[in-house]
C-alpha cells in the first residue's frame, strides 16, 4: 500500500475502505469522510488512478492512502486484505462501491449468460468476497459497518428488462446485504444497502439530475451518523426504502 503524507494509522482514528473510489460517487464519499477526519483508504483496480485520487485527497489535508483492489479478482482481494493488515489493525467501515453497468443495448430475452455472470463478478460477488476478506479487521472495530452501493434498478419494482445484468446483480447484492446482516447481527456488524439515486458520473452520464455530493450523502450518513442498530435495510436519501 502506498502511504501518503499525513497518514497516521492510529486506533483512535476511524478508518474507511471504499472500493472503486478513484472517481465518481466513491471518490466523493472518500473526499467527504476525509474532510471529516477519517482515515480513508481508496480501493482502485488501476494503480495510477488510485494513487492520483489518494494524492488529491492528501493534498486537501485528508489522511488518505491507496490500495490496489480489483473486486472481480479473488487473488487481488486477498492481496489487498494482507496489505491492509500491514498498516491497520481494524477497519471501521467498508463501502462496497465498485460497480459496472455494461447493459447498453441488452435485453433479458437475449443477453448471454456469460455477460450476466461477468457483471455479477464485480457488482455482487465482488462485494461479498471483499466483505469476507475484510471481516477480521471489521470485527476489531467498535462499531463496524458495511455499506453496499445498490440501485433503484435492484428494487423489485425497478427490475427493467432492458437493463438485465445490472438489475439482477443489484437485486442479488441486496440479498447479500440481507444474508450478511443476519449472519453478523450477533457480532455487532451493521450491513446495509443504499441507492444513491441517478447521479452525474461516468456511469450515470451528464443528464442525471443528482450531483456526486448528493449521491454520496447517504453513504456518508450510513458510515458516520446512522444508528448502529440499523442493519439489513435499504436506504435512499437517508430514508428506508422497499426492497
Ligand atoms: P463510476 O463513476 O463509473 O465509478 C465506478 C467505480 O468502480 C470506478 O472507480 C471503477 O474503476 C470502479 N470499478 C469497476 N469495476 C471494478 C473492479 N472490478 N474492481 C475495482 N473497482 C472497480 O460509477 P458511479 O456512478 O460512481 O457508481 C458507484 C456505485 O454506485 C456503483 O456501484 C453503481 O452501480 C452505483 N450506482 C450509481 C448510480 C448513478 O446514477 N451513477 C445509480 C445507482 C447506483 P475504473 O475507474 O478502473 O473503471
């Protein structure tokens, strides 16, 4: 892990790892938490982009570092968890933000199963495997939390035949949230899904009505202000929404 100026891996500081945080909602969430005094670890599959993102936050005064993490690759997740353990004893919050939207021109009537599987590798299995790998560090935190970036497209009412692999991947991610929350409730680890709304990022495009600040707001709230007892739920705009 490339350490950055100002990084002090102390037990007292709250630590957050955000996957896919080199740009978009993930980067904005990192920026807001960094400005609030959190120790921020930027997860990114492209080292150069991840380093640049961590440097930008460090230059703005945050305690930020970068860790190489491709959530579609089990060896990469394992390596990242080992690297993390060299600098940190515990992880307070994991934000499974990395995601892809490869469904342009696709339909549930014709999409090849391999394409669905590929989307799941990042959006669904990536979040699950990353949570599994970082659980030993989460368990050492006082108020551990896992936040899964889902979508309105993952809601039962939002399933759209023209967005097949993305919808199914986020629907199943919500299932992962529910199952992890039940498995970890006794251990005090809160696990929730959230929808950021339609946000102006590379994924959301320029026509989206929401800014990245708005898109990151519920993630920042779930990380820092939400009651620890809230678990196994789905949120948008800090309010619970139906699955
Ligand atoms: P974005 O700007 O496209 O950013 C996606 C991030 O995920 C990038 O950093 C990307 O890295 C990373 N990523 C993709 N595959 C990865 C992998 N295998 N390993 C590690 N990182 C990976 O998208 P966004 O709009 O910020 O979306 C963030 C999350 O919000 C996603 O889960 C998305 O599904 C969800 N969401 C977004 C919207 C919206 O309107 N934007 C709406 C609902 C939900 P690279 O830079 O290397 O590609």
